[in-house]
């Protein structure tokens, strides 16, 4: 028995140049990518798309991806979650990802809907700014990363953070991910 499914629209990712399905918040991610390059001075090579993240939470591996990651001088400085709808609902997920992706806490965690943004300090978990214009420019991020001491997330809180990340991330719908 064959079923007719509607064709999925596609678009070309601004950073990678690859053809991708236009599902979920993909158009918002494209707007953020363009903004980072056109308005904030980042090179396309600074922006990593769908960065793999794997955590062992509750004794089981959990795999996902972070929408966008900014990498300067070999260090991740910012993670960005692109969403459709309420940005505040996703702050905790991106903070957790920024605490877990590397062996240090990535300084900035950002949620954006393509027209606005919430910027959080990963170490404190507090919102520090609001609006696309508040996203640090490439120059500012490079200066800050050179002047701060990167810190690991406290070992005694890691398991809790992994469970928080997995719990929020499993609620994502209409994404192209392998969460096996």
C-alpha cells in the first residue's frame, strides 16, 4: 500500500551551501546565520552547523545536535538554539548544551527566533542581554575569549545537567536529528 506524502520544501543552507529540508525553525536559523555574517562580522567558517553532542545520561548514551556554534581560534565561544515560538522556553536547554559540549563551559548561550535573541552567561545561567543586536560581534567575542579563563562545569553537577539537556532536547519536534 502506498501513501502519498506531500513533498518537503528544501532550501540551501547559508553557511554550508547544502540543500536541506525546510522544516521546523529552519528559516529562522537561516536568518540568524545571515545576521551573524552580515551584521556581526563572523566568517562562514566561524559558524558550525548541527554540531554533534553526545552525553551519557542515566547510564545511556543520548545523541543530538546544537543548531549553531561559533568557533574562534579553535575554541567554541557561543552556542545558538534557533526556535519557532517562545524563546524563553529553550533557555535552559542551550545553557545545558553550553555546559556539556566541551570540557569547558562555552561562554555564551543564545536562543533566537530569527528576529530576536536572548543571550545568557553560561557560567551563571543568567540572561545578560536581549535582542539580535546584543549578540556579541566577532571582534568582541574574540577579545573576550582571549581574556577569560575557561572553566569546566562542576563534576558533582554534571549528571544533573546531562539529564536536563536530554529532557529538554527530547521535546524538540520537526528537526533533522538522530537521537538514538
